[in-house]
C-alpha cells in the first residue's frame, strides 16, 4: 500500500509581481537609462512566497508556526531551513495541537506538506486539522475574551513601575488579515475538506514502509530513520526544494512534520534504556536532517517525548542539534493543577532555545514563565501570574537591598509592594 498521497491542485501562487513604472513617472531619483549590465529591470528583485516574510533582524526568510503568539516569542516566526523541536507534554495533548497548527498554516498558505508518523496515518492527521478563523470571527472571539477578563479593578488606572511597562502583553495579540503573515484557528472545528483536496501533501506512515518480517541488521541508524531520511531527500530533490537546483515552477515552501520521534514505535530504544544499542541513532538522524534543511526551502517541526528519555546527555545533544526548542508542561495530574497561582492556565510553555542565525551566540528569550490555556476555540499564550508575583517580589527585595531601607521605611515599602 503506497504511503505517498498527493492531492490535486498546485501549491498556490507566490504573490503578484510589482508593476513597472512608466517612463512618464520616472523621478530624478530613478535611473533613466538601462543598467550597465544591460539587464531589464521590469520584474521584482526578490521572489515573494505566500506565507513568508523576511526577518527584520537578519533578513532570513520566515514562516509562521500557525500560532501568532509563538511567532512573536521566536523572533517573528520560523526561519526557513531550521528545525523546531516540541518537547511533548506527558499525555501528548497540547503538543499534538501545536503540530496540527503548523500543518494547517501550511495548507492555508498553499505550502507543500510532508507528514511523517509511526502510529497514525498521515491522511487521518490532516482530517483532524483545525479550521482557520477569518478576520470577523477571530475579532469576535478576542472581544468576548477581553470582556470576560474584565474586572472592577481593571477600570482603575494605576501607576506601575517602568519594569512592568516593558513586559510584552501576549494576550493582546489581535487577529490578522487572511492575506497577512500568520493565522488563528478554531480548535473546535475541522478544516474544510476542499482545502485539503486543493493542497499538495506527502505522507510517510512507518508501518507501510517497513514490513513486520524485516530482518534488522546492526547499523548506525535504525531502519525507520533511514527510510524517512531517504523519503525526505527524494521529495526535496525531485520537487525542486533544493536550494542548489532552483525550482522550474514557482517557488514554494516544504513544511515537514514528524510526530513522536524517538519513541519505541520508530524502532528506537532511547526511551526504554539509558544506554541502548541505538542511543546515538536519533542524534545522527537529526544531524543529517538539519543538513538537508539548510540547503532547501524547507522547515521542520518535530514532537518528541523527551520526558521518557533517561539519558540526560542524549537530551543535551538533541537540544544542540535543534535550532529551536519549546517545552510544554501540562498541569494534568500535577500539584500545580490545584495551585491558585495557575488556576487560569492549563500548563506552562518553556522557550528553551532560540536559533543562532548569522550570530556567534544564541539569543535568549526575555520572557519567562509563560502559561498557556486552551479555550473553547483558541489556544493562547500569556505571562503567568506566578511570573508577575515573582517579579513584584524581586522589585521590592531589590529596592530594600539597594537603598538599605530600614524599619521606619518598611511600611512605605509594603504599601509600594501592594500597589505594584
């Protein structure tokens, strides 16, 4: 049974060309005659691709993760040619949702998808993608959320410390136009079947690629990883996503999604023993995969059950071989589920690593202790109440130490702490 599914329809247009100015509209700042090289300047210099934008920091081409709040935390989005590693929560509830947001964003923008899984048919994964929210519906959802969050205290205008004025307000990220970068999705609805049929995608289902009677020989990579690398390489080269061989047709982005990588279903024993026979198989796979992405118009998201990996050294290697690492911590079954500081959230999201593109050092996120919650329709990321409480304590403690505030002024400091 074939594991590759290609649906009809092209991947989508890459945007309209820039109109050429007529001779009558040429200003004194424009070149009147032809260039020295004799080339015609009638077309745009840069080819635009739907669903992408250049980074304002380094000019790197970016795509959206499907979650605008996460794009903001990562510096604007995912850079093309990079790997995003999602550390799964214990019950794999919220990590699979981020995985589907990434794929749904690709379908909306007309990108080509490559979905790989060892336990679920890629065709079934696409059927469970969330439906996109357009401007009107999205604005309505945000307005309802803001109304529900209002309290009598919110109407009182308070003077706050300059430190808090600099904190990004993740909850105030509003809806965007359907033609802009990044979209919002309704987790309670499924993506229309027409969008899936009009998209182009490839599926890699491990049980269909490896027969159960296969005799596995000792190798540096497991047989499942080898098959997957060959599959990805063929798609990149045959469909023109390779940067060294420009595409004959209009350029497009390849979005690669790999689910539950490193689990025993992939033939890897890294989650079963501390020093297994294939303990380095996963790190070698990531090393080769990143090499393929660096020379192609591709971006990859990987979900991995890192909480099951017993060897901490392997986790460190996996982190170093990934460009972006985001960890999800669910409150289900933990003490924080009943903690009043986290009553408004379903878990924490940890930005463990941000890519070091065109830099010698790795950037670090300025925002810590981010909480997430899944509402009826939207998945939101906010600064947790615990983080605000910690920063308030740090501010009062820092003022007390720096200015040597003594007993007569302690009451004034206590009043200041209440205001903040």
